[in-house]
């Protein structure tokens, strides 16, 4: 039988995700209408033989309460729990710390990084794993050579898929195949981890660092990638399952701007794989909501009074869209969003209770919770454009998207292009390539 582990990190991780992480823990940020790790849970819970899903990190316990309750209702047969590390133990340390709970009653377990968007070809990984008889299978993907060295790089035997070399973020080019941060392990991996820890401890002792924090408080802290995968490679026990080009997708979600392509990838994927996850259901009209005395129910599918939607799009059933608004493709609209007359939204995420007044246009942007955009505004990101600037501004990389934090107000007739706006700002003049603190 199987288990699934999702590594979510903690509040100190994810600073590149500001300002969005200021008002929502990164693993719960909504992408394609669902919290980031909902997509992981949903892929794991569907596997035959899945016994339990464990979310491992160092956030407060209460952070995941509501998420776990909701997702548990959808998958009542697979228990889902949060296990809290007493401090950041690294990607391997947490697994080792909770090894008894992880291995109890499970022969194999998946480990998934939280900060990725993926088609999760887990069934294929299980098949590959069964064939080679190693201890571990990683998910590999080919990427452009120019970016490969930012990831864990893998050289695999083309016949057997045995991993011959694994180097985390190599200094020079090693391979265009990278590790996606998705692994399938036999329970034997726990012994490999134990060996890795012991070796590391005796090395630290030899180096005379016996009294450093690293050995006392941090003795349990270690990384799966550096400490365990290379060890497995030397032992010839690591194999790769490679993503199918054109069918699978994968990307990392590190910066705030990366949620826009992640949202697009999931929505495009659902178009074929799970159309029921997209919202085709029409919503009530603005006048009905305004005049209703009791909750308004969605219209029948033929109703002409709802906005023009180009799929794929996710629209929460409580959003209110003017019939002349035009949305999509690649748009996620959160609960209680209000879009006025003639509003245009494309490649964007609008979070809960955002209000956009008439004739405004939102492209390649994330609009934070409760923000208010006036009429005739243009909120826009130009993907690729700002890379020419290749600069950092006040510690932020200049974004190729516009990101408005929570509760931002934009006055009428304002243009905002490639800006990051921190929560609670009032914007009264047009802005380009700025970080607005
Ligand atoms: P960088 O952020 O550029 O270093 O990239 P990376 O992909 O190597 O990130 P990292 O290995 O830090 O994180 C991979 C996943 O593990 C992410 O989903 C993190 O949230 C999670 N993670 C990182 N550190 C810890 C930790 O100490 N404990 C737990 N439980 N999860 C962690």
C-alpha cells in the first residue's frame, strides 16, 4: 500500500512570493480556483491503494485546519493529516523525523514538493518503479539547456533509466534533464537516510564543529536532494520516470508572477483532463444579485445574461459578472468577485471579493483579496518584456506581471504595468516597472 507526503515548508520560506504570501500561506494560494496543494492531494488521493496523505511543514497547526477539513470531505476514504516540524528540518529531515508515521503500514510513499504545478503522472511513476526494482524513482523532465542548471540535474541511462549522475543546481551544464521534486520511495529509503545522517554527523565531528548549532539544534536538518539522492545514485538504486513531452506539464512556483503560468497550465490541462473542474455553469446576473432577498441560484445553461467566457476559465459560483464583461482564456475568478460593464480579463487571477468597475482591462496580473479597481483602468503585465531590464529593485526582481496585494485601491483611468503593489496601497497615478511599498 501507498502513502503520499507533501512538503510545504513554513512561513520563513517563500519570501520571493511576496506580497501574496503576506496574506496567504504560499501552499494555500489559489491556483485554478483551488489551493496550490489541493492539486497534489487530488492527484494522490485518486491512486489505488492510497492509505494516507501527510502534509509536512513548519507552519502553525491551525494554518491547514480548514483546508484539511474541506479536502477530507471530497476524499473521505483517504485520511489527510498535517505533521508539524518543530523547526525547519529541510526536505529530508522532516521525512526522517516522521519516519514511523510515514512508514507505518506503507510499502511505498510518494514525496511531492508543494511549490510546483504539475500534471502529476504518478501512475506512470508507479509502473516505472515496479519495473526496475530500485529504492527510488524520481520524476524527470527535459528543459531548455539554458535554464537546466537552476534545478537538480539528472543523467539517466537511456535504456534502463537508471540515474547515473544527480547534481543539485550544478555549477556548469550537466544535463537538460531535471528533477521535478516528485519522488516515489520504498520504505528502504529510511535506512539510506539514517546512513546519510550518520555520515554527516561524523563529518561535522571531525571538522571540530561538535558544539555548533548545526549539530545540536540542527542535527536533524538535511536535504533530500544533496544528502540522499546522490547517495542513492552511487548505490545504483535511483531511477527516473520521464515526463511525456506534449502531454505532461511541470513548473516551479517560486515568485509571485509564476502563479499566472501555473494557473494557465492547470486550466489548459483541465480543458481535456477534467472539464468539470472548469466553470461552465452560468451565474446570476448583476441585477438579480442586487435585488435578491434570498441567495440567488445559478441560471440554466441557455441564459444569455452572463458574461462572455472564453475557456479555459474557472469562475467561482458566487462571482457576479456583468453580461457585457469578457473573460478568458486562462482566468480564475474567486468568490464574490464583482466585474462591471465592459470589463476585460485575460491570463489573470482575481482573488476573493475583488471589484472591477466598468471598462477596465486586466491582463497577466494577480489582483489580491478585496482590491478595488476603478473604471477605465489598465492593470497589465507584459511577459518577457521586463527581462531586458534584468534588474532587481528594492530586493525584488522586476516582475513580468502585475501583482496587487490584498486591499489595494486603484483610482479611475489609471494604468499599472509590470508592478508589484504591497497590500493596502491607494494608487492614484499611473505606474510602470515599480515596486510600490
Ligand atoms: P530554492 O527555493 O531555489 O532553493 O528551490 P528548491 O526547489 O530547491 O526549494 P526547496 O528544496 O527549498 O523546497 C522544495 C520543497 O520543499 C518546497 O515545497 C518547500 O516548501 C519544501 N521545504 C523546504 N524546506 C523545508 C523544510 O525544512 N521542511 C519541510 N517540511 N518542507 C520544506
